[in-house]
C-alpha cells in the first residue's frame, strides 16, 4: 500500500518523474526523531536532541514525516533535531535551542511538522521569533499549518507556520467520484484505481473524507481519472489566517505497526514534508541545470504563485511542475 500511496501523492503534486532527487540539498527535520528511521537509506548530517529523553524516537510521528520527504528527495542530506517529547509537544526553549544549533549546520530547508496554538499571534510570538532566525540565515522553512479536531477548535494557523516568510502547509485530498458520476456502470467500490484509507488511527477517525482517495492510476479500464477526481481541502485544516495556509498538499500517509497492521493517518504534519521533499528535489534540479541557488527569501512567494486552483474553496494546491519552472525563471539572467 505504501507504494500506491506515494505514487498517488507524487502525481497529485504534479512533479516530473525525471526530476533530480535532492542531491547536494541539506534538509533539517524538527520532530520526534533523534536518529533516522530504522533501515532507511539516508545520507545523514547532524543529529541533535534538545529534550530530556533517552529515546532516539519519542513517537513514530517523526519517522512517518521523514519517509514522506525521502520519497521525493531521497539523495538529500538529512539532519534531525529532536524537539518533540513523548506527549507530542515541544516547548519554546527546546525549539529555540534546536534553531540555534540548526543555523550552524548549513541547511537549505527546515521541515517543522509541529506547532503551537498561540491565540492572537500576528507572527511575532516566541515560536515565530525563533524561526525568523532561520529565515535571516537564508534557510527556507516549511511548517505544518495545524489541525482542527472536533474536540479541539483551532482559531488560526499554528505557530511558527504563522510567521511571515514561513511556508505554511495545510492538507488536501483528491477524491474519486467515479461511482456517483457513472451510476449506471458496474464499478467496484472503491474502483480499482482508488483506495479507501482504512483502517485509520484513532486521532484521524473523525476527520477523514467519505469518498475513496484517487490513486491517479485510472478509475477502471473504461473510465479515466479525468472528470472523476475532485481536489478537496482536508476537513481538519485550521481556519485560514492572514493569508495562510500558503499552499495545500496531500495530508495522509500509511505505516505498518509492530503487529503488521497498515494504518492510515491524516494531518497537516504529513502535508508539510510533501512540500519540503518537493522543494528539495526542485532546488537540486535547478542547481544541476543552472549552477545557481534559488534565494530562500523567494521560496514562499514562488510556492504560493505557482500553486494551482482547487475544485472547491479559495486555497491552492502544490503544483510541482509550475513551481520548478518558476524557480528556474527566478535564477535566469533576465531576473
């Protein structure tokens, strides 16, 4: 199922299959992991833990996030900053210390699939101020926008995603509507080219879509995805704030538990590394083609301006091909 999920996500973000895979790009992950996922083929940079824990992995969240980025930028160098504790939270002092260490490590991108609800923040709370140091150091920052669960109302995008200059990522899903669009046809539920995200983690039980997810492989031998797929914002996205989220990306992944069960899980945490991995691949491709580096301060506007309109709502979804072309244009002699 993992291969099906990644293929679906890759096609959903419209990233060329022939693109570079992150060579010479250095990505830092702020999450629950101190060491990379077990058995992962990865080029390791730095490993830093700034929390009081003897565990190299306080929970599985960090491994799930990292493997999504690896699917797009497998040749990048990865550094890990363990700032999330066993309860899934991180404090400002630990986060600020992790930022201070990361700035010394010559990173190109940072992925933060965590956040804090800072009511009323206009981008200048302690978390946002800490991450601004990365932006000033020329490091691109991608952060999860946050999740709005039924019993935990979120009035705005999380911090530090709320900071100006940070690429705030929300979730989206491409649904398959083949069955309802073709009521007279004999079509399996789900169609062969789609899948239901089941079973799901307890945290995701109340925030999934009722339709199957498009596998981007054709609905059936008779019906194609075109005309039967619909892009939808994920139902767990926070309320848009100050023009954020900047972009939406597929927000699901699947992992295998210790007893061999495959579980789906949802959240903006898993949309952020899709954007980070896509950017890693694109920055690598741009450098290989032109020998130039896309300035970090332009990344947010490039992601926003190249994003594609969705079938529903005003938010836009990541478009890898358009983003690649815009990044190449940004470093051309004419600019």
